C-alpha cells in the first residue's frame, strides 16, 4: 500500500464531507466504508505510525487512503487540506482519544468524547474514581514519583496488594507491558528493573472468570449491547496461549449484572458525549464483579464483530459514526450467539489444517502462519469467528477450535 496525501479540494467532483480517522498504534478492525459510505463521504486515515498497519490484516474491505505525519503536525495537516468543505475527526485508537478530543475542540467540532477522557485511559484515575463511587476494583498501588527502590517497596506491595501481583503501565492498552509477579523474588526483580520509571502501578491478581460488557453512551443514556466471557486471561499469546471469548445470552443473570455494572462505570467516569464504553471485569470466587479495565472506544479482537452477529451492530462502526454525529442502529437481539478464537503460530510452525465445525465459521489464516513462522516467539496465526443459534453447538465448536491442532511444523 502506498501512502497518499489528503484529497485536495480542487480534485473533488462532489462536495462530500471528509472523515479524518486518527491512528497511531491500534489498527482499524472494521471497514471504514461501512461507517462512512463512499457515495456520501471521502475518508482518510491520518497516522503517526506505520501506514501499512492502519487496518488489521483480517479486517474486511480495502485499505483506506493514508496520510502519515508526526503528531505535532496533525493540526496543520488537517487545516491545510480540508478546504472549505465540512469534515469530522474520529478515532477508535486508545492512543489517539485525547488528541482527537483536543483537535475537535480546536476546529470547533461538537465535543462527543467523554468530558474527561483521561478518566477512561489512565488506569489509576479510573480505579480511584470507580472506588470512590463504590464500584469494586482491584487493590492497587500507584507510583506517582516513579517506581521506588525494591527494599522500600516490596514489603508494602505484599501487604497491600498481595501475591501474585500484576504490574501494569498506567496508560497502555491491549495488555502491553503487563507482568504477572507470582513470588517475592519476581516482584523484587521487576522493581529493580523498573526503578525510577514513571507511569507504572501494581494491582491485585484476581482469581475467577473474566468477562466484558459493551454499551453505547449517548446524551447520558447507557444502552446495553452485549456481554461476553473470555476464554482466559488476554496474555501470553507469544508463549502459545490461545485467546478468545464468546457472547453471554441476552437477559441472562450475568448479562443483566454486567450491564448494570456498566451504568455504574459510566456514572463514575463521565457520560458526556457519544461513544462506546467497553468494560472488562472479573467475576470473583466470592461472586463479586471487579472492574479490571475500561475504555471509551469499541473493543479489540473480534468483539465488535461478535456484537454485529449477536445484537445487530458492529461496535467499531458505531463508535466512529457516533463521533461524527451520524445515526446508529439500536441494538436488537438476533438470536445468534458468537465466539472468537485466536490461534498462535509458534517458531517453525505454519497453518496445517482447519477443523470442521457444526455451526458457522469464518477462518482467516494470517501471513505469519502461511509459511513456517520465522520469529523467536509465538505470533497470531489464525483468526476464527464462530456463530450459531444453538448455544450448545457454539460451545462444542469453541471447545474444538480452542483445542484443535491448527498449526504444526
């Protein structure tokens, strides 16, 4: 794909508005054309990252036109190229949310992001505000002055957070930088490695099952869309762990509790604007719902596509359209349950076979698994989408996909 400049006003054949989609690190997983139909909109992606990585490999549709510029130059790039026509600035990238909100204010566009996006982005601020509102969060310690010396911190971490402990960056997404520290020796090693670094926190390791819940926020209304359960922790794909999850039936006790939790989350963090809210939580062994992560954007993996199958709308398309002030469909149960599974390919392996499932299945073999994988650790090799109107069929298909030998030497 070649990097191209913005469409200039003198090349336009119709005065269509321009949708500027901001990107830095999180790729688009939905076709921008679905959010901004080409007969009505021109679309461009503005990135300070890799121009070839603005869309995930298995995302539908063609790669959009891309303009690459450093973050400091985004305002000038937009200003010099949109001309007199109307435009919108939108994103589904965690690393662009604050800049997107700032640029919308600068250009006089309606403020549709949360009034305080940092409440959804900074993990410490998130937990502080949720705890103040009575929402259960993991016990945690923040290090505003940098990671302290091992000898002064280890004892207080063990006493307050316990072991195992989980070290996380305050402002990252997609499990980047997360470490599980099972023992005092590993905790000490982590403290020594990161001593003095800013932007870290350590929190309680949670036992139980892990879930997520997604809602659409408009004018302070929190509209339930979908709840789901994860196959396991979203960690360690490079070490060979298979990732995945499935929808929770509408109206089930867990779904009802999850949607009520999301209302409490939005009330605590701010419900101004129009956006998708994605909350990840643990169901503890004591039957508590414990909020682990929150995002004011559509979720990653194949969760947005699960929502399309399960509730009739793609969450990423909805999030982009909400920011542009465009109408979105109301979620409606479809009678379909859906799941996703990501299969790693390990060094020396490639995709060898695909199982025959009972329900519906869409499989994408990624480039890393089309030839023997030459990396030094596991990479995402096969992306699997499963769905059925029969929950028992879907459960059996998930079990098969999660245990089948997809890749081999």
